[in-house]
């Protein structure tokens, strides 16, 4: 999510992004799909 934040002193503006939530969601999604793959294909060896 990106939103434009106006700073209080002066006319400065900056984009605020929520990278922590994006990275956390990505980590959870990758762990879930990895665990699902290990559950569905338990006898596959590298």
C-alpha cells in the first residue's frame, strides 16, 4: 500500500509504503506453499 503523506513543516511530501507487511506476507506465503509441497510429495529426494 502506498500513500502520499504531507509533512507538517513546509510543503514537503513523501510516499509512505508498508514494506514490512509485504515482506511478512511473502514469507508466510512461501512457508505455506513449501510445507504443502513437502506434505504432498514426501518421498521426493534431491
